C-alpha cells in the first residue's frame, strides 16, 4: 500500500527537530570523549586507576 504523501515530504511531529538536535549533540559528546581518551592514551596519562 502506498502512502498518501510524496516520499520527499514526510510529515514529522513537532518535537522531531529537537530529537534530531539532541542526537547530534550526543554524537558530538561521544566524539569529544573518544578524542580525550585517545589524547590521554597516547600521552601516557591514562591507564587503570592508581597505576599511573
């Protein structure tokens, strides 16, 4: 069964744009945490707690 609207004009709920913005924010935080973790690892600052 085909939908009653064209595929390029999909209706969204009003909160949809805020959900997308939150997901992009969450992805940016994940990239920042990964970058910080790599920085600590490659500079010898990371490791098991208490074993610096």
